[in-house]
C-alpha cells in the first residue's frame, strides 16, 4: 500500500484523482487543492515553481511515497526543481498530450487549450519542437475558465460563451483533434461536445499519467492495501467545500468513512 499525494492549484487534479482511484484503488491518497491561490495559469514562472515546491515538500513530510503534480502549469514550471529537491520520491507530472494528438490527427490540425503559463513555458515549447513539422498546432489560452470551474460553473451559459470564444480559432482552423492541456478542462467535456460536436477527438492524458504512477509505485515494490482506500483532502481555502466537490466530481463518490477533509494554511 502506498500513500500517494496528488496536488493541483485547485480542483482540476480531481480529474486525475478520479482515474487513480479507478486504476489503483488499493492505495491511500492525500489530495491538496491550493484553491486560495488558483488560478496558477496567469502567475509568474518563479511564483509557480516556489509554491509548487512548498506543497510537494509538505506532502513528502507527511509521508507520501509518490506525488502526482496533477497540474500542467505546475509541471511545466516546477517539476525539475521538485525532483531535485525530493530525489527519493517518484514525482509524476502531467503534460498536454500533443504527441498522441499528432499521431491521431487525420488532417494534421490540432487545437491545444491550456493556461497561458503552460503555453509560454520552455518545457511545453521544447516538447512542441520535437514533433513532426507536418502537424499544425493552434494554441489557445483558456483565460478565465479555471475560476469558473473552481466556482462550480461547469454547465452555465456564461462558461459556455467564454469556452466557445476560446474554441473559435481552433474550430475555424479546422482542427480534428483537441488537446486539453489543463486538468480543470475535462470537467468541461459536456460543453466542449455541445460547442464542437462529437466528431472532434479530445485528448486528455489522465489515463496515461495514472498508468505511469502505477509503474512507479510498482517499482518501489509497494504492496496493495487489503482495505479500501482512504482519502485525505486538504484545501488552502476551504476543506468542507473541497469535500463537497469531491462528492460531485469523483465517480463513484467515496463513502464517508473513507474520506476526511481539512483547511490548511501553508
Ligand atoms: N489545473 C491546472 C493545469 O492543469 C492549473 C490551472 C490554473 O490554476 O490556472 O494547468
């Protein structure tokens, strides 16, 4: 049994936690939502790196055997520093799935919706430079979407209108594939389908990220727990509110004895 830390600027990483509980249920989880500081996507690279490192150090201190940086923005700006600071713990990051998208696109036109910080990061641009020249990537920052998702407005007209305006250049370019480069965005899948239809292929890397986590904890020879998982929720804003969001967004919703929540100023 491993204790796995999962961290995001807010509730976006719950899309990864959901998949982790599906693939690797016999482990315990600590989820840290830095909702007091979300969104990260419009902050400086230095701020994101320092804050992400601080949170991962906290997760290591409370005994996490592995940490998932369930945030594309934090991965882009901080993962190297986190790995340097915590060399004995597997640190798994998330990156926009532009590689699988380039392989799956039929017409070679791929939309990438991510935060401004991710799109302008050296890490993302280095990854982009390794991909075949024949593919055209239409990059779009999803400004304003994360605060709406944090506020629970995943199905409102306001969110639909903002999302439609961000998707317009991607739609107009004729993309047949869309990369969701922010872990908050899978919660907008129903709206994305309303706006773009079913034809467009949506790439979200949660499954692959959790497969990688599984390989890493296996390598550490950690044995599965005999009891169902326990989930500790920590929020820098409001632990109770995070608990409510987990009940709404994690599928199937964890039963009460499995889950505890707290508000933590870090
Ligand atoms: N969920 C995050 C990501 O994957 C961060 C979004 C934000 O806080 O701006 O990029």
